[in-house]
C-alpha cells in the first residue's frame, strides 16, 4: 500500500477546507499525489483556488470590479490577471493580508514554473 507523505497529506487536508473541495476533487488530487504527479496536483489546487476567488468577486458586478481595479472595461472576471484578483480579494477582506502574500508568492512560482516547461 502506498503511503502519502504526512506533510503532503496535511497540505491536501488544509486545502480542502480552504478551497471547498468536494469528494471527487479530493480523490482526483490524492490520485495525482499517489502517482507522484505533484505538479498536476498543485496545478489543480491552484486553478481551483483562483476560480473560487474569481467566482466570489464576480458577485460584485463588472462595473464595481472595473472601478476598483481602474479598468475601463473587460469582458469577464476571467480576463483579470491573478495578481489583481488576489489584491482585490484582500482589499474587500475576502482574504487576509497573510493569504494575499502567500497567494502572490504561489502565483509567481506557478508563472515561473510555466516558463520553464
């Protein structure tokens, strides 16, 4: 039987609370971890996190989001860069400043790793 590293297991457990993972999503991530496809698991959690943040701020409406970010117009919240989404979520207290720093750090790492793929 394959045993997942306790640190990774704790990371997944914490993530499931933080980003509202359902059972199917949890199994998908755990399966990726068992296959040692850590990049796939990380990318999935990161995508899910950003999608949830985008969905939550989209409730504000495009006009208010545009005004807060200084955008004249945009077609969708999906068009807004991750860094701006993270900052906006912190500005409206959806996340705290510690989460802002951590998410921005993860965003930069994800961007750098995509450059070297």
